[in-house]
């Protein structure tokens, strides 16, 4: 990209190039349907939804003194790696086997586009989210699990039915919500149980 300002300012050039690169995330579609069931959501819509949920639901986090700004940063950056690897369906056991390795390579390429300090910050946020060793990461991950669960419930199990997902798989996948928020896990269990009763999920 030819530009006098960017030629003179390497930091700004790297930031602009990264901004241009992450626009590709808008083209990565997930298996989760919009709540009106009209189409599948893309990764940017998912990340935005999680950021708003982080603000709204922070009072329900298991640990009350979490850094909500850090949570928001994590949910906005955690799926950027999918620009390179695409969305891996959470219930696809085969694709998920080498998912982390592929995502690590993507994280290295994408975040290394940034100036070093920001590259380290973004990589750190991504790793923190994946490792779930902090209260902030556990809450962010809980929201990341809860959001598609709610979408599936509102859409009468549309994605679950499309993929033949059982309630056992949904429980196993989502039980870690309790590590970030007990009340959200209680609500999630109500959703799962009601979904079984209504035939959205098989037993």
C-alpha cells in the first residue's frame, strides 16, 4: 500500500495492515444461526455479541473483581486466528484434534503483523483465553460457550438438529460455563433440559 505517511511511520503501517487483514474475519461463518434463524452468523458478529454480553453479564461472573476490559479484549480477539484456519465446529471431534496447533500457527502469523508490543499483547490475550487459567479467561470462555447455546435454544435447536447433536455432547461441551459463572450454568442446564423435552436435542 503506497502512502507517504505509512512509509514514514512503520508502526502505523503495521497497524493499518493488520486492520485490513482482520476484515477477512467478516467472511468466516460459524455453525450458529442468528436468533431469527435466517442465516449463520459470522465471527465478527459472534465477537461483537460476546463483547456486549461481557458488559451486561459481568455482575454474574464467578469472581466479582474481574477486569472486564480484559474480558472484552479477549472475546474480541480470540477468534482472529480463524482468518487462517476457519471455524472449527465445536462438536466435530475429528477436526478439533489438531485445531490448537493450526490456531497457534495462525496466531503467530497474524499477531506478528503488529508492532512488537501489540503483537505480544494480542498473543497473550489469545493464549490466556485458550488456557483459561485466569478468572477473566474463564468468564470469557463461559460466555463463548453460553452464546451459541442460547442461539440454538431460541432457534429450536436448528444447528443441533442439522448435525445430529445429542444432549450428552452439549452438556460435556458446556459444563465449563460453571467455571466462569454459576448462574449462567444453572440457566444453561435449564435450557438443555427444556430442549430435550421439546425435541431440540436427542438424549
